[in-house]
């Protein structure tokens, strides 16, 4: 009697097959998107400590650094999340291109917002903006003086994150770059959060308009929250 071939020798594992199926790819993009939205929300709340004063923002930044190796685990996890989000978005895009009949290529996508049509472009520019942001405030190579800004906190010498942010945003072109970069992030989130509800099957025709309104409002709220920081520095509210 001929026995059935064992699964390990009969091809890729079912999870792998699912991951590269259309729904698998969409799920990875949606779940990684949720992680990134949570990060952007948490980062804004942390940055808001700037309004409580110098010691609060420096305490918050110092607290993050004191996580030590755990901070690197979080950083690697976030890097993998960003990588998966981009990689699977590209795979989906290729799949859509291949499935698209040639005669529609030049057609105008009626009924889709400008936010929806520019997802890949806004995503790539947002990536460029985040790389600049990391060079600016994390690696501190845009202005090397940031590397030597120290201050005292509870009797210890710590990095003066507050002074770095205030000095950074006192530069008008840099602040404008942030305000524009953050606008593209807002555009990307505005459509992205709505579509992840759709991908995960958490919406239907009836509630979809409400979900779209709420997600757009949330993206604008994040935008206003973030740009309030460079604007507060430029107007002297934070100094
Ligand atoms: C006005 C807007 C923003 C301000 C004032 C700000 C502030 C900061 C500061 C001060 C740091 C360095 C913390 C430290 O090392 O002590 C930082 C790191 C970082 N920021 Fe922002 N940020 C802003 C917007 C954003 C946005 C929109 C994103 C993502 C979409 C982002 C992602 C990150 C990441 C990934 C890090 C590196 C965290 C780490 O690994 O240490 N930031 N930010």
C-alpha cells in the first residue's frame, strides 16, 4: 500500500502558504499598521510631557534609555514591523498590478480619495521623514551639538532632551520639514486606519462612513498634537 506523503516533504508549510495568500498579506499589512498607529499614539503622549516642563521630558527620555537591552528588543521589533508593513504592501501592489486589466491602467479611479490614491507615495515620503527624524533626535548627526547637551536631573547628569527639541525646532526650515512630513503621515494614517478595519472585517456598508469619519478625525488629532510642538517652540510658548 502506498502511504500519503508526509506534510513536511509535500511543499511549504500551510502558515507560509497563508502568509503569502492575498488575505494573509493584507492581514500582515493591517496588523503591522495597528502596531505602528499604537506607537505613533504612545510617542505623542510621551512627547506631550514637554508641556509639563524641562524635567518631565528629560525624565521621560531618561526612563526610556534606562530600559537598556529591553529598548533594543523594542527597537528591533519596531524595525521588523516597519519592514513587514513595507514588504507586504509592495507584494500586494505587485499582485494588484498583475490582476489589473490593461485597458483600465489610464482610467481615473473615481470614488477614491486623494489619500487612498497616494498611499504608496505618502508611505515612502513618511519613511524618509522618519529616517531624517532618527538622524535628528536619536543618532543626533544633523546637529552634532545635540550629542553634548547634558543637564542635571535628581542629582544625575542626563541628556538634555528638552533643550535638544527646543534648539531643533528653533530652526525654521527644520520645523517646516516636520510640519510637512507630519501632514503626509496624517494623510497616510487617514486612509490606512480606515482600510485596516475593512481588511480585518470589522466594518460593513452601514457603519463604514462612521468609521471613516472617526479615523480621519483621529489622524487629524494626531497631526494637530504633533505639530503643536514645533509651533509652540517657534511661537515661544515652549522655550
Ligand atoms: C513633533 C514631532 C516629534 C517629536 C517632538 C519627537 C521627539 C522625539 C525625540 C526627542 C526622540 C529621541 C528620544 C531620545 O532618544 O531621547 C524621538 C525618537 C523617535 N521618534 Fe520621534 N518625535 C516626533 C515625531 C515622530 C513621529 C511622527 C514618529 C513616527 C512616525 C517618530 C518616531 C520616533 C522613533 C522611531 C524614535 C526612536 C526611538 C528610539 O528607538 O529611541 N517620532 N522622537
